[in-house]
C-alpha cells in the first residue's frame, strides 16, 4: 500500500510538472516576424549573429518566437531597412545603422567611428553609460526601438592597388568608403561612393572603383577581394569597431509581452557576444591566410595615422556644428574614452607584448 501511495504521489508530481510546462508553453505568445537583413547571412560577425539570434530565440521559446530573416534584396534593398521598419512595413530589420547617416548624422558614431573606442570600451559605454539611451532618443522620432545585436573589432582600411605611402595618393581616388571615414577621404580629395558588399568584387574587377574598404579580414576573404587586389591596408582607423543592430518597429515592440521583450533583448546580447567571439577567431586566421597567399598586409606608418586623425577631428567638429545630437554623442564618447583610456594604458599590457615573436614557444 505504501509503495502504491509512493508511486501515486510520484505520478501526481510528474503530472503537475508536465501541466506546468504545457501551460508555460501555451502562455508564451506567438511572434512571427519577417526580418530583412543588410548583409548576406554567412558574413562572419556582420550577419551570422542574426542567424544565432533567430535560432536561439526559437529554442528558448519552444518555437513561439520566430524571427525569419531574409537575405539582402529578397524583401527590400539593404539601404531601405530603416524606412521599412519605421513605416511598419516590416516589424524589424537587421542592419549597419551607419548606412542612414544621410538622414541621421550621429548614427556612424554607433556603427563604427574613426579613431573611436575599441569594443570593450564601447560595450561598457553602450550598456552602462549613455550609449543605449542616446540611441533610443535618436530613433524615437522614427518610431523605432534599437537593439545592439552584433559587434566585431576593427576593420581593415581597405584594398588598394599600391601601398599607401602618402595621403597625396588619396587625391582623385575613386573609392568605396563608409561612415565618417568616407567624409575624411572626401576631404583628402577622394571620390567616395557607397556600394553594398555584394557589388564590390565586380566594381573592383571592372575598374569602376580604384580602391575599397568593406570589413574585417574574414569577411573580405569571403568576398574574394584577394583574387583581384594584392595590397591590404591596416589598421582600420576609420572603424575601430563595427556594430549591427536589430531595429524594431516601436508599435510592434510595445505590443509584445514583457517576457517576450526580455527574451529578444537577451537574444541580442547573446548575438553580440557570439559575433565578437566568432570574428576574433576567424579574422586572425584569415589575415594569416592572406599573407601565406602573397597578399601584402601593409600597416600604415604612424605619420599617416596622425594626419588621418587630424582630418578626422576637423570633420567631426564640422558635423557637430551642423548637428546637435552628433555633438552630444561625440562628447559623451570622448568623455568616456578619456576615462577608459587611462585604465587601458596603465592596466593593460602594451601591444608589443602580444607580438608573435614574443609569445613563448614550448619545445
């Protein structure tokens, strides 16, 4: 009798647990969003995080949250994502927000800024400083809720036909360049154009442009730029970090239950870590492979970097005079960079300690 009672109680407890799980699954609201993306979904760190986001949300929600992403051009062109989300044509989109600098000048500061913060400092500023609140304020008139959803480290400064030994070489150059760095290049005399990543190979091959920057080594390798250009210029002074954001229509966001918003927010935080870790794993290997294949990975001399910094500061000061929000964001970032810079310089080992020839080799 005691055994029967024990089995009965065990069965009852299992039944209650199963009912709770079933009720919880039933309580999870159903979200079915079409999400256009700005980059092909296989590009390391730029768009692979949206794949991670989609799969993770489906898993943790038991399939109730379905963010179905669509490749660039399947639904809308990459540069139309903000307008489509703002107008409610799509509930969300995944993009590099710097593409919209023409209408919102401050956005490149959140997308990847010249001589800006490195990823650890930027993440601190975004999550614990002014970053996210400023970005929400910027998007409020557009009825958009932004979520940081990917981050990678510095890009390369681009692919050039010849080594970049003087800034005079930029004068008259036809180049694809993004963000504030593009305005710096224009000030140095370049003819700057903006092309999506999928068009760069043909543009370089046909001679439509003379040089191009796009992303970090792992992504540039996928695009195949090494097949037609041999000189790879580093470091990415124009983007010391690169982010991607999930832009969500504010009405669609507000209609969600608190638990669903929390899951999407945590999903984007996870995707940001995923993208950064993946890119830090893939980029060094891609750079190694470039060099093994004979690509000249040129490091810009300090005098050129300092000259680029001076022009960058001039351009940023001009934009700040034209746009009040740009000035607010830039000031907030620079204030934090001075504080974080003290810690970075004194608390971290100098970079030369990480040079390959200084790493211990065990016998």
